């Protein structure tokens, strides 16, 4: 199914919002489109809706597995306009948003579906899952000059930290932190301060009046918390090549970076247990 624009989706595609979880895939370029969609389908999403500029070519093997919407992801506010439109159209439905070359992992994701995770979180009386963006990068830029390599993906095993999030009067916000680390921390001189955080509320249940803000938080404070008031809750990770490919694509940083590997790099196993062992995701009370 192919919609000419966001308005066409909202007008003629309402039936596709009836049941979730739904994945909203924001496609910025032609890098790893097929692998990203396959990962979402294998995770158990009921539907994948891909937003991409008309000129982006999708791989032939995708077929009819997804709904495509023409939407220029380079336009200002492209992410929030797409996500917020779906929030308004699908109250009560669990949503996940990500970019191409980003891969969602949550505790036990190899044998539990995203629907099972959302059901458990609902039972905990929560409506969101805090998600950390874990940077992936090719170990050898000579072999993978774009910094993207599924076979040679590496991540940082240390270097992550959190600072208390405060309100406009500098008071700490309950159960909210700003998280940092990965390539955005190691190469922060090439990353604007507003883009250095790695936390993202990327899994949540839509409701009337809720909106995604430009800084990847949601308009209701409780959706931005990392856990219940009474115990730890599950968290997830988006293992993402997005920062690495941007640093190599940007002329201001590309020629200053000869490689991303350092002494704390480890090969990514493409398994949630590695992320659990490194403390990058949390099972909470889900066993």
C-alpha cells in the first residue's frame, strides 16, 4: 500500500491504525532499508508504516509487507509531524518509531514479541518504555567507509552516564534523567549540544492530547520516566548506525575521523543478552 502524503494516509488509511503495536519507520536515505524492515517484522509488529521521500527507492524484496507514505524526512519537523498525526489517529494503540539502520532490542527479544512486551508494560500500569540509542559502527572504515556494516558492527561497552533532568526552575524531575554516551559523547565536538542525549521514548501507547516533542520526549511527564514509582521497569535499546553514518557523511567531521574503534569497542552480537550483560537494557520485573 502506498499513500501520496501524510494527509492521504490519515484520510484513507484509518483502518491501519486499529490494532498495534505499530512501527513508524522514518527513512532518511537508502541505507539498510530492507534489514530494518525485516527486523521490525520479525519483532512482531502488526504493521510497519514507512515514511520516506518520493525519490527514495525501496528494495524489491520488501514487497507488500509495509505501508509506504511519501513524506520528506529532510523537512523541518518531519518526525514530529508524522508521529503526532498517528498518535491522534490511533488512541490506545502502542507505537514505536525509529529511523532506517536502527534496530530495536528489548529483554528476551529473540523469543518474545513486541506485543508481549507492551502487554507486560500495560499490566504494570505504564504507557511507555524508555529506549536508549546505542551507537553501532563499522570496526574498519577502510572496508566500510560509510561506517555501516551489519557483519562488522561494533558498539561501546563503557562510557555511558546519566544526569538528573530538571525543570525550568532547576528542580529535579521525578524518575527522569538525561542519558549520554557512545559516539555522541566521544565525538561531541562534532555534535550540537541539543543532539547529544541518547535517551528516546521510542515505545509508547498513543492517547488523545499526547504529542512527541522535538527533543524525543513526550508531552506528559510520566511517559518520560525510566521506571514505575514502586520498582524497576523494562527498558529497550535502539542499536543504531545513524550517528556513525552522519559523522562520516558530514564534511565538517568526515575528514577528521579516521575510525570509530577504541579500546572499549566490542563486536555486536545482535542479541539482547549482550545488551543486558552490559547494562544497556533492563528487564525490570519481566522474567
